[in-house]
C-alpha cells in the first residue's frame, strides 16, 4: 500500500503541482480529477473511519503512508486524508447534529473544513489571550464575533471550527469553547490571503455576529483547550510525517543530481564535500524518523506524548530545512530556480520551525517537563 500511495503521488499528483500551486478554477478541476483517480484506485481517505466511508486504517498503519503522501503538499488532499484532524475531532466531540449533517460528507470530500485558532496581535502560543467571543442566542445557538488569521484553506472551506470565548475575559484560563461555523453564514468574511514566503493557502477571516446554530458546539462549553491540545498533538505528528516525505524527496533529488552531473573535475558524486552533504542529510532523515514514529505510537495508545511530540516536531522541522538546503547546494544555481521543487521544499522547511508552535516553545516545554521529572521546579513561563 505504501508503494501504491508513493506511486500515485509521484505519477499523478506531482505533475499537477504547477497548476495546483497557482490556485483558481484550474486547480479546482485538477484536484477533482485527482480525487476521482484516488477513489477509483482504492486509495481514498485511507485513515478515515470505515463507518463513514473511509479506509479505516489505524493511526500506526497510516503513519507508513503519510510520509509517502507528504512528498507533495497536495498529496493528502488528493488522497482524501486531509480532513483527518477535523473528522477525528468532530467524530469524538461533536454532537448528533454534527454527526448527521457533516461527517460523512467530509469523508466523501463533498465539503471541506478548516480550523481557526490564532488571532492578530495575540501570540499563537497563548490561547488564553483569545478575544473572539460567542454570545448565547435565544434559539439555543450562538453569535460569534472576532477575527482569526493563518487559517489554512479558509477561502474554500464550508465549515470552520472557531476557538471563541463563551465566558470570561481575554487572559483568563477558563471560558474557551469550540464552535463549528458554516462559512455561508451571514457575517462570515475572508479578509485577505496571507502568503507564507509567497505560498498561498493561509487566510485572515472576520466574524461579525455570525449566527451559529444550536448543536454546533464541539465538546462541552469551556472545554476547548483539552480538545485543542488533543488535536494539536496529532496534527504536529502528522506534519512531521509529511515533512519526512518532503525531505526524502529533496534527498532523492540531491542524490540524482550528484550521480548524473559532472564538471571539469569529474562527477559531483566523487567530490568529498558532496558526499558530506549526502551523509549528513541521510543521518538527519534516519535519526528523525524514529522520533516521529515513537510520538505517533504514544498518541495511538492514548498515552502522554508531550515530550515525544515536542522532540519530533523540532527535529523534523530542522531536518527538512537541513536536507533541502543541502539539496539546493548540490544543485547550485539550478536549485534556486523554477525547474525543481527545491525552493518550495526549502520554504516549507523554514516555515516548519514556526508552524504548530515555534521551536522555542517546544524546547522550553520539553525541557521543563524533563527537569520536573528530576525534581527541579522551573519558573512559570512569562
């Protein structure tokens, strides 16, 4: 199955990358074709629940495929695994109305969902500063007002899960809830796109007294942080798996370049400095993969994986940037231009050190946990 997924990404998805990266109607049509092919090939939604129309793979089994999917940014969407986080969260914490109206359609790819947590002027690592507010309505629903940014896929989403305050004030630890908001609701607006190093896909959104129907709260009111923490752990692990796939792609390109390119002093593969790049990149890949797999195994077992996820996230982000940097160096000027995916892969590597919490957050969090286990009492984070 891993080889089938890898072949699909290599032969079907990657050739479409220029069209998919450009966005617009042509990208939508191309993605539709890819999804049809994945469904026909029996590769659709493999890690999503079988009772909802997915393949029913366990998280551990899917880990073997996620790396192959991740070789392209568009692999998870083309193969139907992109909504895994939303489907797992809503299946576990959503009420009957959410199950009835949305879950099967999400798995089938008929509708799309996104997740809005961070806000302008509020550090992404400090959810207690959330100012977006949800006020109760007489009909049992909610009215949501606020602004979010770096919301992936918001422009094309049908649903957005919004972190909002249902009680208390910004800065307080209590009173945060998650609400599932249909993006067709009056008062919902995409403010602008936020390109990340020139790459599309991130958006700022505004909610102006957006009516949210009853039954659209995810979990219990005031319990958002526990659900968000659960989602973040899995999300970070999935990102790490996909970063491994991207790094492997860069590594293969580097080795192919070294093996086929010659200069006045002979083949690149004979140069010791090129060999050093290959060795260091392979070492980074091979030492990062076990950290990521350990984190996935703990999450699947329902055990505390804070330390393991933190280690994996920092290691995978550094590894992706290192491997793609080496691949660019071996390619020379060709690695800077549009003829290889290396600039996009390097951009992903640099962004990885901030996405899902900056490296510094994970470093301090892991170190504090380890030191507490050894009897130290690190000062609270300011």
